[in-house]
C-alpha cells in the first residue's frame, strides 16, 4: 500500500506540474479506492467502476429521488454558476409557517440525486418539514465532481465555490418562507470539507453544520497538499485557524477505518472550531452498537461559554461511507448509526441564537 501510494503521489505530482490537474485527481482517486475486489463495507456490489471512478445506479434500485416536491434550476452570480435540486416538503398544519432549510453537499463522483438517495434524507425532510437544497458540482469544474475545498480561491468570503453556494442559499431565502434561524449545511467527504468551509466563512448564515468524513478548513491550499491531508491527516498546527468569532454548532461523523480521509481530521476540526476538547483520557458521552452492525462512540463538546453545541460520532470499523445510509448506493455504511437522523436532530436542537 505504501509503495503504491508513493508511486501514485509521484505521478500525480508530475501530472499537476504539467497542468493535468484532473488527471492527477483521478489517479489519486483510484489509488485511494480499494478497488472492485474489496469494496467498502456497505457499498453496493458493482456500483463503482474502477478507473473511471463513476457511480452507476443499480438497475433494480428504486429511483434515487422521487419527483413530487423536487425542482431543478441553475444559479449564477459573479463567482460562477451551478445547477441545483430543491425539495419542498408537503404542507403542514400551518402551510405558511417558515420552515428549516438544509443545504446538502455531495461527495466526489456523486450528484444531488445520488446523495439524497444514499443518505435517505428525503424521508426525514418530509417527516420534519424541511427544505432540501442540493447544489451540483460540475464536471467542468472538477472531473470527479469533487468540491474544490482545497483551492485557495475557494477559501474566501464571496469568492469561488463558497460564493456561488452562499449566493444560491440567499436566493432561496428570498424566494421561500425559510426560517432564517434554522439554516443548516451538511456534507460528505469533499462536500463535508466544503460544509466546514461554509461554516467558517458564513457564521451569520448557517445555524449549524454537519461534517461526515470531511476535512479541516484551510488545511490545504492546492491539490497536492489536499492529498497529504487526506492520507496523513491534518497537522495539529491547523487547529489554531479558528472558524470565526463564535463557533458554529457542529456535528461530525467519521469512520475510524476510513482509508480515504484520515480519521484525525474530525478531532482537528472540533479543535479548530473552538470547542473545548478534553485530554487523551476523555470519556465519550455515549457508547453503543447498532444491532448486527458497528459499535460507536459519541463525544459531546462545549463552546468557551460552556454551551454544549458540538458532537463527534466515531464509527468503529467503518470506512469511507455515510453511516446508516442506503445499501443500494455506493459510499454508504448501512450498518452504522443513522447519521441523517442524528444530524437533523442536532440541527433542529440548535437554531441560531438558541
């Protein structure tokens, strides 16, 4: 593994210097994947084609996103343009009452439909009366549909991809009865890293953030440093960056056997956000096991004022997949605790100013 990783890094470096960034990213994606002979636990067999790293839907699986309530559009501003999917839940007892909005950011090789279906978030959004906003990364921006969390141009307010996404959120706020105290962002992998970036750059916009298998904000400035952070973890020095004047409440999920994103990124992100972290002997608030599934540990953290507003779920033995996700889709760990339900529970417990 170490020899193949070293060779892949050397070739990726050569490709990057030659300006072939997309090819370098694809090479690293293949090196980090386990290949078809050893799929990630919970991934649907044959759902990932090695080499192209393309997600293919199971022909026998139900449609990934049901059409009622969904619409599609394209948003553009000075930072660029992206397509998106938007879900409006059925009217509740008070049809005109403002509702929460959840921004969902997919991982590499996914699209909004894949992501919503794999996380089962639509059913929860219908149950809780939550808008879902799902922007799509374009192939033109990244060949593997990865959000560019590691690019320096995407780490500043109202610039690059964060500027596009924040502009899209503001458009939805102006056109729908959204409760502005309950606007949330959650993402997986590269989408999780972008969720952390948005929490850092727009604390006035988002009430809380959910990061699943994501990475530390500002830990990389280009593709090569991103690959190092993914493989080796974020250095402790990046924990001093801080995510703004006051920490945005945050819930994190991370498989401790993740070979794509180093598990230490979750702990680094908790520290970076400014939450109070205990020593090496700190005890989790909860330990448990999913019936016939993974064991897990959950830690609860406080902000400097003592408010309990961060959670970290470590899924023991899980790889790079959404915990509790659908077994019919790639990049899921169906035998883990239900991350979607827990993330939405945490969000609704943390309105802005609550």
